[in-house]
C-alpha cells in the first residue's frame, strides 16, 4: 500500500540526495516495489526493542548526517521505530501526530517535542493511503489529487486464468474452505484455476485439502516478485484480505476481496475516492467494524464472526457479475 504513495515521499529528496527506506524485516518480500526509488534497508524491530547491542549496531548503520528523516507510521512504538527516528542525526525530523496507544501515550507525548514538525493527519479511522498522501503533500506544501491504485496495468493471458488466495497470516481472517471450493468449481468451468500461497501454508491449512484436490487446480508457491506478473496475467483474482490481494489490485487484476470488517475505514475496503474499478470488496457489516483485528466477538467456525458470516449467495452473484 505504501508503494502507491512512496513516490511522493521520494520526491522530497533534493538533487543528488540518497533516499533510504527503512522497512521492518518481514516486509522484505515486497521490497522489489521500491528498489527503483530508494535504497531499501531492514530492521528486526523485536530484536531492536530487546537488545541494546542491536540498537547500537542499528544506529551505527544509519550514522550519517541526514537532512530530513520522516517517520511515516501513524501507529508508532517509542521503543522501536520512533526510538530509531529520534536517535538519528538529522536537520529535520517529521512525523504525524501518533495514534493513541494507552500503554505508550505518555512516552509518545514526551517525544513530540523532539520532532521538528508534526502533522495532524485526521481521525483515528482514515484510509491509510489517503492519510499517507495527505501527509506527503503537507510536507511538500502542495495539494495534489489522490493517487490511483495502479502500479501496473493488467495484461490478461490468452487462456482464462483465475488465481485464488485463501490463506492469511491471521487464520481467523480466512473464509471457510467450503466457500473456496464452491468458487473454484464455478471457475473451473471456464478458467484454469491456480491457488497461490506461501510454501507450507497448504500443510498448516490442511482443511483446505479438498480445494487443492479438485481436478484442474494447481498450487503456486511463488514469492511476491514472481507472483506479480502472474497476477497481471490473471483474468480474475479471488482473495482474502492479505498482502497478495493488495498486490493484485496494484497489478491491475480484476480482484474480488473477501474481507473481514476489522479494517473498515482504514485498509479494506479502500476509501471510495481511491477505489479503482478493478476491485470489489465484500464483508459483513458489524457494529464492531474497524476493530483493527482486536475482535470482541466470539469466534464462529474458528474465524472472526464477520468472516464466518460471509454469504455464499452474495459472493457467487458478485463473482458471476465480474465474470
């Protein structure tokens, strides 16, 4: 998601300046999206918070004199990313006013005075891409249209291909296997069907074995960089709310996202003003929508209630309309 907005931050560099993007270690798989715009570095934030030796070594890695350091996180951790930001030798340090975090609010408030400028980015629930775009424009002193969410354009293959992405790092966000089996059976009438997932996910999610056992279904364990052109070539992508789904949208693929209600107002669905025509989001409205994964409801079928209640009829009707 940051890749849609990062060119605005990179453009803040002066001619000849080096642009460095610091990502958390587990974001390495998506780094290919930024390699033409910045030098990409990684930090293991868990280790950073726990080990003073690692903190010292990390700060030494970035021991340059910086003109400008920007912390783009709205939810900041004073012992991790904020600690590193404030320890750097920089002429100017800029951030957003941080999201409230009761455990760390006192420390976050104390750190406010150590920034050169702080941006009031709006309410706690605001589309992440919209927040970033407005923040970058505020720093630059400009007012630009919001970004379009296309990093590349779709190039469908001659043979109809559908890619299903049923797995998430948060198992409770995964639609039930029976739903994906029904979707695959519908698509197999007209499409080659590929299930995309990381190596070993099919083992951890053995209840999805009936999906992978369907005649004509193949399992693809490509990393994100290898998967990206395959998503561009797909005629349809059906995915749970996960990184690969956002990548599919960015690649221009016709995408149906089976989402939870947990990230309504911040991540999925995207804000109407930036939602491209190639994506549809389906989720179950809930009074607790926007919980950001801190679910207050009892699990149903070992899933978040909003996910377990996704309606098969609505999904199949949407699927048919998209086809």
